[in-house]
C-alpha cells in the first residue's frame, strides 16, 4: 500500500488501491444490499465524528484556535468519510503537518512535534474496524429478516 503524505496537510494522503484490487472491491460493495449500505454509512459517519471529536480534544490550541476549528468530517462518496485537518497559517499555507511532526523556524530554532492526528487514528483503528464489522452483520441480519 503506497501512502503519500504531503508536507502541506496531515490529512492529505493517497492510497493506491489498484494494487489491492480496487475493481474487485468496488464490485463487491456494489452488490451489498441497501440495508447493509445504509447501516455502514450510519456507523462510518458516527465513528468519523468520534474520531474528529477526539482529535479536537487533544489537538494543541493556539490563541485563535484555527487548528481545532479546522478538524472536520467530510463525506467523500458512499461508504467513504474523511477526517480533514487543513488550518491555514497567516500566509494561507496549511500548517497541521508542522504541528504533527515538528519543524524548524525561519531562525533555525526547533519546534517540537505535538502529534494529535496519527496517535488518535492508531488509538481508534481497532474500534473502527470492530464497529464496521458489527454494522455489516447488523445490516445482513436486517436483510435476512432474522
């Protein structure tokens, strides 16, 4: 899985799904019953909101609160939600990656990292996967009428 993280945004990453069989996955998702898709969408949005809320809780706060205010959930397409962090600095450039990974100032002084994005994602990954599996089972039970 190729993952590219640009220096501009912590949340700007791209996964090459073609290597993982994107066409096969899309065909399988298209065959899901509407009840399963609806349940999965509900749970995915709920879990994305929880993830964003936890990121807002642990993100470092500055005077203006730009970073915390920029954390949001965005629906990309059916069964796809993204947590976006894209606060701009005074010049309009996104700065969350500098907060997440640390950086050097113009004068050369080091500003230490204050990670909030990846630690939260790692903390919630197992929970997210379990919630998705439960939602799929629940949707299948609704479809089968049991």
